[in-house]
C-alpha cells in the first residue's frame, strides 16, 4: 500500500479529511493517528458512525460516489497517504490478491455496520441511552 500512496498529508486535531457533500479526489490510508466517520444530523449534532485507526482506508469505494454522504474527521493529529482513483482501479487488473484483500476489508466493515444497526434496532430506548 505504501507504494500506491503518492502524497502524504498531516492533519491536526478536529479537522475534516473529507467532508459530507464533497467530491472525493482519492482514497485515504490512515498512516498515523485516529479519525472518525460521522454524519450530520438534523438537530445540529452529529452521529459518529465508526472510528479509524492506522492502516484503515477511508472508504475505498468513496470515489464511486458523486458526493460524500458522511465526513471523516481527525480525533488526534494524523498523517494520511492519498491513493488516486486511477491507482486503485489499476489494482483490480494488475494485483488481484491486493484487490481481493481490499474488498474483503470493505465487506468486513459492512458486516460490522450491519451488526451495529441490528443491535441498535433491537434495544429499547432506556437500554440505548443507559
């Protein structure tokens, strides 16, 4: 993955790496620090969706979207590596084992999100806030 990352950027605390509504320019690999995915909610708040740690990709599939449906913000100072969409797309033909690992990672993340949705849907209000 290090070979794919063309550019490295540093971010301070509480900075959006990518914001809701933005058109993503590349995929980001979190090299150092921590970040979170979140969605803005109608009451001027936000809902944290998941946390990112070093080695996590910030939405491998995000370049397929017309605009981001969530934001990614740093929790600590962070360093990311940008991987262009062309390089990611090139993996699918030239590096099938790496592309399979990326898809596996994405499927695992989706499975965790489904589990969270099911668990939230099954608890009563008191249990969810307690």
